[in-house]
C-alpha cells in the first residue's frame, strides 16, 4: 500500500467548476458585480472620523497605505477586499480616558484610565499601570495581572496583552520608531498585518497565528517571529465574563461577531430582533430583522451565534408574498449536503411555506415576524448545480389558496 | 500561442488578470475545498485568494512560470490566518467547535453524521502539524504540487520538502493508529 493511502484517505477528486460558481467568482474577483467601496478610502474615512471625533494620539499604520500605493494608481483593478490585508478593516481610534461608563464596567477608577482604543465592535481600555479591559457587545474581558510583558526582538518591544478577540497590544522599546507586521510563508507570499501605533504602544487589531514583526530601532530593523501558540494562553492572560445586552442572546452573539468582523450593516445593534429559525440542531439558521425591512442571516452553532451576513443582493426569487433572500449550505459527507434558505414573507396573508427538493422531499419552513427559514438535508453535492435549482416552493394562504415557485 | 502565466503576471492589467483567473480558478477552488472541507467556503477562499494575488502581483516572482503554486500558498495562508478569523470562515467551519464550546453527546453524534468526515479528520490532523510540515502537506499532498514546485515556493531545498512530507506522514500515521 502506498503511503498516501495510509495518511490522506478519501481525498475528494477534483471536480469541474460549475458555470454558476465560476460566474459568481468572476463577479466577485473581477469586479463585474456590485461595486465595493475601495478599502483605502474606507480606512482613510475612518481615520478622518477618528480625528474629527477628538482622537488625540492616533497614528494609523503607514504600512497599509504604502503596500497599496502602487496598486491604487494606474490601471483600474479588481475591487479590494477586507480579507486581503489582515485586520485592514479594523481602523483604530483612540480617545483619552474612558468614554461613558466604560471605566465602571471594567472596574477601573476613571482617573486610572489612560486612553480607550476603539476597534470595530470593541473598545479596549488601557490604564497607566498597563491594565487592560476589552468591552464587546456581549462580553467584558480583563487582563490577568502578573503575567508580565513578553519581550520580543530583544529590547525592541514587548507584548503586553492578547485580548480574547485576537487583539494584541505591545509596547515599543526605547528609540523604536515604527512597527510593521506581516504573515505568510517564508518566501514570496507576504501578507501585511495592520498595525496601529498609539504613543509608546502598538496595537495589532487582528493578529494572525504566526507573524513576523519588524521594529525600526536606532541600530536598524529588528525582527521577531511571533506564534500565538507560543504566547500565554487566554486562560492565563485574560478573564472573560458575559455581559449580554437586552434581547435575544443568539441575536446578540451574531451581532457581536459581525461587528467585530467590521460589518457596517449592523448599525445600531439594539434594533435587531430574532425572526424565524430552523429547528435547534448542531447547526441552525437564524433570520434577524431590524424592523425597518432589512434582514440578516446567522448560523447558530452549538447554540452560539456566529458572524451574520445581510440579505443577498437582488435579484431575489419570489414575489411580494414570499421572497427568497439568502441561500447557504455546507457539504456533509462527500455524497450529501445541506441547504439552508431564508427570506421574508407577508405573514398577514401567508400561513405556511413548503419547500420541495428535486428528489421530492418536502420541508416546512418556519415563519416568524415576516421572515422564514427552511433547512433541507440530504441534498446532492453542491458542485453539480445551483444550490436551489429545481426546488419548488409552495406558499400557502388562508382559505386553502396557494401559489408555487420553481427556484433557479 | 497563449501567454504564459509569467507574461500575464508581468502585464499586470485587468484583462491579464482575468485570463489568469480563468486559467486557474477551478484548480484553486478544488484546492480551497481540500483546505476547508466546505464547498461554500471554498468559493469564498478562492475569491480571497485571487484578490490577494491581484494586490500582491508586483511583489511576486512566479515559480516555474506557473502561478498555481503561489496561488495555493496564498490560499493556505488565508485559510490559516486572517480568513479563519473572519466570520465567513467561522460560519463555514462551524462544525469544528471553538474552545469555549463543549458539545454534549447527542450533538457529537449529530456532528459526526453531519461532517465531511474523511476530509475534516485529515484537516484536523494537518492543522496540528508543525508549520513547516503543514505547509508542505498542503502544497504536496493536498495541492498535488511536485516537491520541486513546493520547494521553490517555500524557499527551501527539495530534499527538505521531502523530509517534511516524510515526517508529516509519520505523524499522520501515528494519529490514525491511536
């Protein structure tokens, strides 16, 4: 028997790419679909907003701008994506002291708070004694005193804290003027990691599991390879406690994750309410609505909400009574998949929605507050077709009236 | 005669990039599936990989005139680092519990039925390998690149790639036999 058979069993064979998948990818990569705001512009806007709001010690990392300067001039390229530069969407703002009741929530005397670092979906309070506290929409995390700074690159810097959400805070050594970070393989593939410098500190909003930090010191650049696995683990470095807002906890978790991912569609999180959800399971689809016509879709895994997505771009399928706005799925074993559907219904008139797959299996959608959610297990692998092609939706009205749609 | 990858890469304009996309999208998409065990995530990862390729095009020297080894490496890095931290990755990997989730027995049973079992088991083990071995496994065993191509893109000698693969196989075999 050959070694690969022993070590990598049952690798799926390569498959031809379906035309609809290719078209979706082409639209996303080559920019023939919906326009996306250039990231550099978004980062610049965030920086301006931070300064206008009174940030006094804000230094946006220059590496992101530099790494893109030559790309953003000349030919018009594909749209940029937040997933290209690690943490690039996480523009950092800084305000002196603590805002609102943040100091009280963290248990810090207000006078002790040196400044507050603002990041998407979270705030980090820093005291003059190098104590840290991260506030998110659903949690408060403190550092544990006594762990001590972790020296890196000799005396060029030290790491002070890694928050539970992936933020790393460090201190530049005496004379260190600049901090840069990259991740990637050793040669050729270098992905910059966003770094912001805040007085004597530096902040990596979205740390990678392995990074190379470069510090500009009076004696030249000093490098340090950082593996988060080699740093103190979270249980040693932090204490996390839930601080759930009012309302549905799964919705709150979905919104928390989304905001920390930099999703701007969330807006005021308190507006969002739970809509329909598929039955409780390891995976469930939760539809959320903001009461003003917007919906978002969140997978709840083991009872915890994950980062959500807003409704897919039109064209949606259906009509005013029933509109399919979100389709997702995942491969189960190599011969099976699960499809999850979500959208809106006019629940003043619609009393039920049934979805029948091409194999003839029917699933009842859950309806709630003008939304629906449906789950279809046992679907063929995704690669051979559109996720919903051939699905028949039967919309039931009062007085035994119904209409049907065949999905594409 | 069609342009080589290197020629398209050197041109650096959008039509050239579109040609590269059309040439390699299917291979990257299949590789992304092998890295993630999720077709929906593979689509996202493929998209992110090509966007990263576009952004970094001026910094990269292609290996053996093919962009594929580098695209595989980008996909691997994205899957391991920031892509994992983004919600889209988490959504797609939801069946791999986070540290703070302790599923009960019934959930474990459902999850075991619900998984792309073979590939996820492989990926779980691959993720536990030392970085150097993991990169070699992803490129050579999952990506089916030659050891020479992997060596060039990793910047090490081919014999090093072979030894990393050998060590990785031993670790994988040990895990299987537990």
